[in-house]
C-alpha cells in the first residue's frame, strides 16, 4: 500500500500521521507547538514527523511524500509559511527545510485548506457542489471547495476570523476562538478553554452569558457564509467543535432566527466534522496523492 505523511501545524499543537490514498490515518501523533521560537518550532515539526516514521517503522524511501498544513498565508509555489497570527514564522522556507532533512517531496498549503480537502473527500468529494469547511480552534477560518477547486482569491481567502461580527467591534477570533473562550474564566491555553466548555455543559451561570455571545458570533459568521455562498454542505470542525459535538444544536438554535424561510434548508446542511482531530493530517496526506486535483 502507498503511504504519505500528513502534518497539521497549529498554534497549540503539531500533529502527524501516516495516511493512505484512501484516507486511512495510522500512527497519529501530537506534540505541543512552540510558538515563541521559529527554529525550535521547526524542530518540533521534525520531531513529530520522525516520531510518526519511527512508530510506523518506515523510512523516507517508503513514503510518497509529506503534506503539510500551516495556518495563515502560505506561498504554495515557493513552499513558504508567509504569515501566521499564532506562530513565529515570516516567509519561512518550510517546504525546503523539510526536504533538506528527509529528501522527500513536500506539498505545503494552508491548514484549513488541507482539513477541508480531507473532509470534502471523506463526505463524497462531489465536484457538483459547493462545500465549506469552518474551523473553530486556536483560530477561526474557513475554506470553500467549489466544483472540486479550492476558492483562493489572491491567496488569503477564508480568513473569516479577521472579520468583525460582534457589537463590541472585536474580530471574530478575538471574540470567539479557543483562547477567547478560555478567558471567560480568566484562564489561558487549551485547558482553560476546555474548563469553560465543561462549565457550560453543566449550566454554570458564570459562563452561560459569555458562551451565548460566543455562539452568537459563530452563528452570525455562518449566516454570512450562507448568504454569500448558499453551500450544499457546511461542515464544522476544529478542536472546540469536535470535542464538544453538542455545540451543533446550540449553533443551529442561534442561527435559526437569522434565516429567512428560503434559507431554512441550510440548517439540515450544517454538519459536524467526520474526521475530527485528524482532518488536517488526513487532508494533508491525501493532497500528496491528489495534488493535481484540488488547487
């Protein structure tokens, strides 16, 4: 069986896994990100890759290539991590650095585009539809695949987390991404966000009002996507969502009154991630096999 290695780089963690052409992911591994130091962050990426290869018992000659998803703006042609809000790289030659370590082909793209690719293929890969993947994690972003092609604009499309959807004038990420959720109880980091979500599920009044505002911001941003694109499928992913699937009903509840009757079918087209935490790795690995298909 042919294998690729998929790598999903984020502000919180670096994940890697061995991925087949059919989207099977084995030997999935995570290490924490090191966002304060660009070179050390790269070394953490390489540790993740080598950990997967060691666990799987493969060498660089055994894999077709490495697909890498990285946040923010990337230059796919030059293999550069151009700019990320939550990582220290600026015009960092990520693809060349990985090739220099392992001498294998490397495919680089935005992390949400990679995850969207994996979810789109997992859910049928129809080239007759408009598919949107919306991720809520350390950041918030989305990716649209229309008739089998990623809509890229001039190269920085999908960064809906930068938009203003709150009455207070905050950007969506500032208001409603994982770190903002953690701050509802004065905490920082992923564990703080998870603690807030536990309190929310339990009905803790200290977080109910704050989470209502967060969910309202998500609903308004999703409504903007529905108005602009009216997608056939709108899939929610990212760490906040896949760890808390009950949020789908909460989002539908806040989205429902925003819809006019003609838009009401959108509620049934809104779905949770099928790949969960592995979406980025699976999409990145499968891109190695399908680089000519989704550009």
